[in-house]
């Protein structure tokens, strides 16, 4: 009697695959965008200490912060398409070098108009980086991990402020604002070398991951794609025509209006609380709300991936932010106001990971690039509206109270849109060992 032939045991997913992806891909991308965010937001620390240079009113300062986002619109969709069809790695590399040079040159401006142009150009080159990296992450992390991957990468936003606000403050105490802008444009040029050698577009191209591990990632992402509804003819217009994309644009615009309106003016509010403290002191205190935001942002993304409740992970923090913004204008005392600034910062940063997991959950890969580019492009126009609105209202009323109250109204519209206008009908494909999660 012939012994039964043993059946091969199907290979289990390699345990090293997830760990290596988190260690290799996320940190390099996060540091890259930390540098971008530094060059974007360093003016928020610099503006209160320009001491009349370039003769900027409050409205002018808001315009300096906001005109960046006018330039930011133009490369969103082209860069997303290049990242998808050509190479996210090469697209980001080119933009990194260009924005680093633009950031350094902004320190050489001599007039208000030149400052506006410099900020516009900086926004133009930075604009394509965000959607290109989202395309990159979509090739490395399946949907069940996407909010955490997004949040850990996007943790560079508050983390940049944690480190860079004190650094910018310290630099201002030892050099003029022009030198701060010039010197802070250099690190992206250095990091471009690291990016080129450390990043690949897909797991199959990486030297540090085994073929079995790369195939495991590819199978997981393919399963996600198969579970999504068909994208019509597969053209980019199919993404634009979807109601969910239009709703996401609206949510992002109203949220980002409040987000950047708060961010740009935070150092000025803290400077007022410290009774015109030194730039180093203001920079250190500005880092505190962003440290709180970093922790809450990652925790909220982990909860979103665990439960699948994307909409709730976006809406609830924004409701908390509305309450904190309004209460902050009504209370007196440096400590209570500082605590409310921390709550507000955590609330406006917390939705990032879950929000950017939604497009990939709704749309197939062939159209998600243009959808994310469009959402980011039009939504980030709120980055122009928020800072300028607060500055203009401060000039008009002599107080920032009205401006921050209006920002609360914008956040309320975002909450209404994400709660009533959005249905995330596709859940991340789970592994056999994972529990079933409820709908979003």
C-alpha cells in the first residue's frame, strides 16, 4: 500500500513584511514631508518678529500665509497622474529639489510683492508632493492598514511643528528672519539624496524585502481592488462625477480653512499669552499643542482601522475642535487658554489618517490618483481662505475673536458634510484572523 503523498502546506503571510514596511517606507517619507511642512509653516513663527519689515498689516500677513495655497493647486492632479503612471519616487525627488531652492530664495525678497510671489512659487512646487506620496503608500499598504500608514506619515505635520517651531524661534534669536528662510531651504536638498537611494515605487523593486514578502503585499492590495465597485469606463472623469468625491472636496475645504486659520495664527496667540515673550519661548510653547496633536492623531487612526468607522473618526474630533475654539475666546487666563489650544490642535489634526483612507476605500486605483489630487487641490484652497480671513477680521474688528468664531463655523460645515453627505460603502478586506468590524 502506497503511503499518501503529503500535501504542501500553503505558505503563511511572512511576519517580517509588515514590520519592514513600517520601518523602511514611513520614516523616510515622514522626514521628507516634515521638511516641506517646515518650509511652508515657518512664516507663522517668523511673522510676529519681522518688526515692520516689508510693512505687512495683519491682512497682509494672512495673505503671505494663504497665497502659498493658490500656488499649491496647480500641480496636484499632474503630480498624482505622474506618480501613478510614471514614478512617485522620481516625481517627489524633482519637487523636493525645486521647493528647497524656492524656500531658500524666499529669504532674499525685498518687497511685499516679492514675498507673495516667493510664497506662491513655494506652494507651486510643494503642491504635487502630497498626492504623489499617497499614491506611493497605496502601493505599499493595504486598506486595513491604510489609516495607520497615512497617520504615521502625516504625523510629520504636528511633529514638524514640535521640532521646528522651537528651532525657528531659536534661530530668530541668533539670526534675522531672512537667514532663517535661507537656511531652512537647504535640508530638502540634502534629504533628496536619501530619498533617491531609500525609496522604491513598489515592494517588488525594493532590495530589502524578499520576493515572498513583496508578493504577499501585492496579493493583499489586489484583494482590496477586487472588492471595490467598478470605476465605469476607468477614465478620470468617472472619479470626478462621483458624489463621494465632491463631498470629500467640500469636507476637506471647510476643515482645512479652520485648520490653517488656526495653525498660522497659533504662534501669534501664544506670543500674546506670554506678554510678548522671546521668540525662543514662543517657539517652545508652540510645540506643546502639536505634541498633544501627534499622540491623538495616531490613536484616532488606529481606532479607525480597528473599527472601520472612518466618518466618525473625522467628525467627532472636529466637533471637539469647534467647542474648544469657541470656548478659547470666552475664557481668561493663560493656562486655560493654553489647554484649549492643545485640545484644538489635537482636534484639527486627528482626522488626517481616517480621512485620507476614505478615497482609496471608495475608488479603484486607476482613478484614485486624480480623485486625491482634486480633493487636495480644491480642499487646500481653504489654506488660503483661513489665514487671510482671520487676518482681515482682526484688522477690521481689532480682535481675533470674530476670526476664530468664523473658523468654528467652517469646521461645523465640514462635520455636517462628512456626517450627512458621505457613505463609505466598502470596508477594508480583512485577514481570516481579523474580527469583523462594523460599517463606517
